[in-house]
């Protein structure tokens, strides 16, 4: 059986509990400090006329959307790396984010051409469109996984799919209206300032669904990392586990992409940092630590984007790329 070969870790590394509470608490403390710096609850400008409205309607949703988005993307990356048994898999490299972007671009263009932009129907369909694009990419990956035995081949397929959907988005934008193109380009830069207070519930719900899947199937996912034969020996269904991994990873990445744009690198880096901190591949201890790492990354990027240069908001993806690119290069160098 091809699928039972080449696990990303040894049995002892997967099954080792690996809990390091001091490091986890340290990371949680750092996250709390970053959250307070970004939230600025005691800033004097909130005491000015209208400051409380700006804080609760704009500032608070942005900061907590960054935190929830980072958690959801970290869990999405953790599940995706389990699905492909590859620690270098992520929403961008696998192609899930470009697929979700294509779905949003398609519904944005159709909404403009059909006159749905004023009614809000187009905006309401964004999460479903992003989810559909993400599921399409993962379905293609799973079909090809049966024939491709090398893990780097799957990553190459993800990059090719990313280029394909990127080209499709370019064609769509050429036929769209100028205002729609401008809005889509701004959305594509990534950011958490467009999230409304009511939408925090949907972002939080997607993260909660991912958490429940990870908690319930954490032991089965550990067996999955070792190969299909270990899953079958435990009396579990490989097909069902893959389905849960697809549902969890695709839904979280797609919802975050729909409302916050294509946020890069978090789903790739956060699970890897968590495994380094915990010293184990086991899902149990990595659930909390990867969430801390993901939220810390997005909150740091949001903090720098809004406070690094006065009166200027920098693109979130630009900051995450500056942070993430050296980390990915280091990861690749260490693997070789």
C-alpha cells in the first residue's frame, strides 16, 4: 500500500506526549502582551468624542478577527500537514488559498454583472464561494495523491494549481468593472479591518468546528501520520479521516480567506513552530500551542501594519511574507 509509506515522523515522535507547559505558558504570555499592544484598551484617543464607537465598531473587531483568523489558519495548516503527511504543506503551497480566492473573484464578478452588489447577496455568498474553491483544490490533490508517491510532487501540484487559479482570477478581473477590480485588489492584500462585529461569530464558529474535529480525532490523526495500515489496525476508516481533515482544513481556511483576504504563511509556519516547541508530532499538545503561535503571528502583523508608520496601514501579507519567508527557507534547509 502506497499510502502507508513515508510517514513524516516516527512512531515514538508521534505518540510521545511531549507537553512542555513552561514553554506553552511563555508563548501564551507573549501572545497576551501582543494582544494588549494591538488592542490598546487604555489609549487616550478612545476617550475623545466618538472614540468608544470607533473602538467597538472598528478597532475591537479588527484585533479579534486577527486573533481568531490566526488560530483558524494554524489549525487548518495543522490538519493539512496531517492530511498530506508533510510538515511543509499549507493553504498557500497546497493551493487551497488560491482556490478560495478564485471562488471569491468569481462571485464578485457575477455579483457585479447580475446587480447583486447592492443587495448584499454577493457578499453573503463569499464564504460559500471560497469554500467551494478550496474544496475543489483539495479534491484534485486527493485524486492525484493516489498516483503520486513523492511528497514534493504533491507540493509541486499545489503550486501549479495556484498558478492556474491565479491565471483564472486575472482573466476574471480583466472582464470585471473597474470598481470591482479595485475592491478585489484591496481584498487580495489581506487585512482584518473589513470584518464587522457580527462576522466575528462566523469566524469563531469555523475555528470552533476545527477545534472539535481536532480534539475528537486527535488520536486517530496520530495513527494517520504513521500510515494507512496503522489507521486500519486501530479500527478506523482512512477515508473518513481524510474527509474530516478536508472538511476542517478547507472550511477554516476558506472562511478566513473570504472575510480577511488570502492571509499568507500562517497556516504553514504556526504548526511547525508548535512542533518545535512541544518536541512532538502528536496532535494533543500541538492544538493549543499552534493556536498561540498562529494568533501571535497575525496579531504581530496587524500591530506592525497599523502602528509601524503613522497614518499609514501596511499590507498584512507584505509583513507576514517578510516574517515567513526566512522561516520557510530555514525549514527547507533543515529538511535537506
